[in-house]
C-alpha cells in the first residue's frame, strides 16, 4: 500500500512517526510526505529534520504564501504533486486551502482520503472557522484521524462517525526523548547556571501560555522554588517571581526538562501540546489545565494532576504536591509518570494510522 501524507512543514517530533509508518508499509508499500514549505517564521524547525529519510519527502513550494502573519498553503500545483506519488490513499493534515484541491483530485481519481486533525470544539469556537467550508471534507472522506478525544468530538461535529474516526494521538518518541534527558541529567552542560536557577527547585512553564495564574501564586510555593518560563515571551531575565528564558534552541530542551522539578501548563486552549509529552517522557510531574485536549489518563502518574488555573488555591496545592514528588523522584517514579503516555507512543500511533488507512481502502 502506498500512502501519501499532505501536511505543512517538517518537524522534529513528527519525523519518527513517519519513519514508523514507512516501516509498517514495507516491503510492498511506502510512505511519501508532501510538505507545503520548508519552514515557517513562527516555528523553530527547519527541513533539516527530514534529511535523507527512508520515506520520500517532497516540498510543494520553497516557501508558503503569507496573509499578514498567517502562512497559507495555496499551491495550485498540489494536485499534480499528489498525483505523481501514485497513492492508494491520501492523508490530508488540517484544513488549509489546498485541502480542497487534494480532495477534488482524490474524488476524480477515486482514491480514498482521510482528514488528520487536531481542531477541537474549543479551538474552533476561538478561531471561528467557516464550518460550512469543512462539511464537504467530512461528506466525502473515507475516514478521519484525530489527535485526541477532543479532536474526535470536533470531527463528529463535522459529520464523521465513530466508525470512521480513529483517535491516533499526538505523541512523540518517548524513549528517544527520555534518553536525551537522562544524558542531560548525568552530563549537564551548565544551562541552569547560565540561566540562574542552579540548585533550586524549578517549576517550569514551556510556551508561556496563560502563565499569569502561576505567577500570582509563585511567592507562596513551598521551599526554595524558582518559576521558569520558557518559550515565546519577548522579555529575557527576572521579573518579579518569574525567570524568563526567551526562546531556547530546541537542542537545549532536554537539559531544561532535566533541570525541572515539575512542569506547569495552565493553557486556556491547546491541541495536545508537545511540552506535556516532553515533560512526561522526561519523567517530570505535570500540572495542567483541563484545556490541553489530551486524554485525562495521560496525567495520572505520581505528582501529575489536572487543575483549573482559575482556582489559585487548587493550583497552589497541586504545584506543591508536584514539586514534592519531582524533588524526590527516582527512576521508578519517573517511569510511573511517563507510563500513562505510552499508550500514545510513536509505534502505537503508526499502527493506528495504518490500520485506519487499511479500513478506508477496504
């Protein structure tokens, strides 16, 4: 079976999934991934993550069209690019304008296609996409792949059914990331010293999403605790009880998680964030809001909890508990923290994707 995936840009966390899917399709089939562009200004990743993969990587354009700050994939040649891959089935990531050209080609050529989506009812309410434009995608699709249960709810709202919707997750290569963090724990390079929190317990927030509730209680955390906010904040340095790192090189993230006592993710809106995947893979307790779009079961390990960030007392209690667990964690506790995420590890995701495509083709 030949599968073609149409998506936006290469990312380091997605490449292992493509590797696994390609391995499952061998020796009689193969995977081709068509990327809309090499990179986006808002992302840290470049096409270096797809250097000489076993699967075929095709770039539809060298750069995407931008309307304001938003990248738009509208390559009129996309149908021809898909045709040249000779797919038995196509997986279309998201709802970019080119989605409809790919859908039209699939319908004319009678090639089944699946929609791969992380949109949730909550994110759709915030961004207000034109729902009527997406309805034809559901009407003619052979199936859908959802990031998580919340994404599956949105797909059902479009008209997909339980029968043709598969929750495949949005995980990462757990073992690979765990190994990089363990290496950082045993061979630190001094990141904590350079950033100014060496020797302290660290509550880490990655992505700077709705951090105000945590900043508001930072001075009440038990013990010598430093709140560290990494991500897209423009400021770098200490402000009040928070230390802002600015955007860090992705290669430094394993060392940052190795320095963390716990991770807090108080987001008001997300679509299964990789910051939580990375923290759990590192064996670091996570306190998250109910709006991550992740399965609740992934946050049931020691010190982990789901708390409404609008409740400061509940948030404070959860963080103090997470700090206590993280400060005393050994490898057994760390494995118990990451274990609930293993249901969504890359090899299992790949099996779900291939099975869903096989069902669509049948």
